[in-house]
C-alpha cells in the first residue's frame, strides 16, 4: 500500500511569514518518513506557491529571518481535484499526484484566518486544524471576544478601532480608550500574536501605537492591561466521539527586559521561560483546563489550539485569546505543553495528521 502523501505548506503573504517557516522546519523534521510521503510547499511573500528545495532555510541565522526560496518549481492547485502540478519554466507540467492531507503550518491573515482553509475545502483536500469559520473568528480578536463572552468566559475590557472610526472620529476613539485606564495594549485585530503589538502609557503613545498596529491591519484592538500571570493551555481534538483534551497549564514569563510577550520574546533565545505545570491551586488548574476546552468548542475548533489566560492576584481566571494554529516549532509553547503532558512532538504531529485523515472534506 502507498503511504499517505502529506503536503506541509508554509510561508504566506503576511508578517508571520518567518514564524511559519520556523514551525514548518520542525514539522518536516518530525514527520515519520517511513509512514508518510512528504511534500514541502512554500508560499512566497508575493503569493507564489513553490515546491521547496533542499536549500530552503527554516531557522533564524545570524539574526536573519527565513523566507520562502522561490527557486523551486512553481505550483498550482487545479480546481478539478486534489492534485498538485509542478511547472518548471520551459518544460511540460509534471503531475506530482494526489495529496491526501495538507498540514498548513501558517499564521496570520491569508493563512490562519480561514483563507487557505477555504481554498482547500473548495479543492476537496483534507487538512490539519480548524475549518473556515473557526479559523476566521479565531483570527479576528474582536469577534473572538464576542463569541467567548457569549460562551460564558470572562474577558477583559477592550475597544475596537475600525478604519473608518480612526479616520473620522479619532478623538472619540482616543477618549474611549483612555477610559480603559493606563497602560493599554494595542494590537492588530487580525494579525497573529507576534507582530504590531505595543504597550501605551499615555495618549501620545496610544496614538503612535494605533498607527503602528494599522501597518499590519486597519482594524485595531485596544485592551486594558490586566495585572496577572500569563497561563496557557493547549487543547487537542480527540479521535472518535471523545471530548477534546486539555494539556497541563503552563506559565509564560518574559525574560531579558522585554515588557510583554512579543516576537523577540517568543523566537529569540533566553527571552522567554515556560514552567509546566504552572504553580496553581489544583482547583484553579482544573477550572482553567475546562475553560480552555470550552473555548475550543465555542469556536467549533478542530485539530489543536492554544488558549491563553490571565491569573489575577485575587485568583480570577480571565480569557485572553485562542490561537487555532499556534506557534509550532518543537520549542513553542503548545508543543512543550503537550510534551509535559505526555505527548511528544513527533507524536503530536502524527496525531494531527491522523485526525485530518479521518475527517471527510466538506461540511461537518
């Protein structure tokens, strides 16, 4: 019998491009080649799809972020079915054959936001992770908070800044944001959780922070700073009809003088520490894991997710956000949480592929 063909897709047209490559490098290293046939596919920053070459770089080297190498054969995904076709300049297209499952190790807009999921749904291709709606709502932090509040999860105060609001009613927006109290965090509403984020301590910093976030997304979220420890929990879909499972919770601390958990804290050495299990009362730890599963189910997530919380000094748990395709290097938080819970990184990758293979394409 032939081995299932897994296309690992990475890159994309957004500021999370390098993050995607770093995760894809770990996934490609972890996939059992005796069990699967693997096709590495990059999406360049200009939108081109290419078959990755052996020279593709996946790690930060000498401070330089990795990007998709466009020297590989260009790829197209025809509408007639789940077949990849490689186009080399001046040659007849070579069919690579049908793909059994796509593993989109991608983050941010035009990737994790339901875009690639919709493309794969239309092509009838199975894929790892959540579907179109869960991916889209999970990416839009404003709509995400609306759904989580409706599901009964406690959330912090925030203000949504849409493009029209900022252009026509800036003073009103700034006044509403000031009512949250200082400091505040300013984020692109539909970017990943690594880029375009600032902490503002006064009106001047706030205005600059919104402009900075708008470089990534015209829709911006301003959140009240919440005093508390950052506790994260990973959730994994279970096979069959079993409920989703939650990992042990872990506490994230920023090191090296960073004020908050930004790109440098996540992906540069010695900038972040993770303690698993987090030092929480047993009752609170159980409550947090149950809340993480509730968030996963509220969005109809599939595959995996990472759910982030604040644990306040007075013992309250406050939902922060959910990532439907969290950072996925072997040293990223979600894989480390599962490793501490008893599921190694290669086992996690295999579980996600098997879950995707067991699902039929289309409405579920």
